């Protein structure tokens, strides 16, 4: 059974000490990008800034891996 979104928001706020709009804004800046060139293709997430990394840590969530796929040419 899935937890109610409001409960998850409240847990995030309590664990980080930040308002949900701040958490959402910062984590919404984490993106997955695919780069293609002569050497092949790589998919990676944008680097986390210190605040984003702290949110993941405080919530006990493993951050996304930096490189999610690599396909050499």
C-alpha cells in the first residue's frame, strides 16, 4: 500500500527541517541527461549540490547514481 503524498511531504519536512517547496524546488533541479558523440552515448544525472545531497542523506534515501548507462561506439 502506498503512503499518502501529504504524509511523505511531512516526513520530508521533518527530517530535513525545510519547507516542502524548498525541497521540491531543489530536487526538481536534478535531471537525467543523455550525451551522444563519436565515442558513443552516456546517460547520467546532473551532479548534486550540497543541499540536494543533504536532503537525500537526511531522508535516508540513496541518491541517484551519477552514470546510469554507457554505450560505447
